[in-house]
């Protein structure tokens, strides 16, 4: 089943030590969970940084970066029920390495 998920992450929460420098850019490994039920803001997805095996075994807290919602699914079309808000101006963050 295919899905389109719209998520937003808080770049200020990104652990810079988890950024991976590659030949074609800088990467961050993320996990996205799709929940069965929506929260009070109509979100049904959460996003966090991938943990190492050691972090998982130590039961370290996940670093949650944001959330989102499924906006389309091949099984059934799911459209956001919230009103579309006006587009926000982009925010520039100067201390990010990318």
C-alpha cells in the first residue's frame, strides 16, 4: 500500500552529531511512525532520529523532531480535514551545516 505523508520537523532539535556527511550531501536518518488514530491536531504520524543499536539496547529516549499526517493512501484516499492555512515565510537558520 502506497502512502503520501506530509511531515514537519523542528531543525533546532536535530542532533548535529547524527548528521552523516556523504559524497552527495549531508544526511540524517529518520524514522516515521504512522499511528492508527489522529491526535488533537489531526496528526497521525511522528518523526524521530534513528537510534543506534546501543541506544536502543540502553533504552535511550527517542529524539522526536516533529509530526505530520497521511494525506493520501492507495488503499483509500485520505485528505486532511483541517483548513488550509496561509503559507508561512521560510525561516533561515544559519548554524546548520547544509
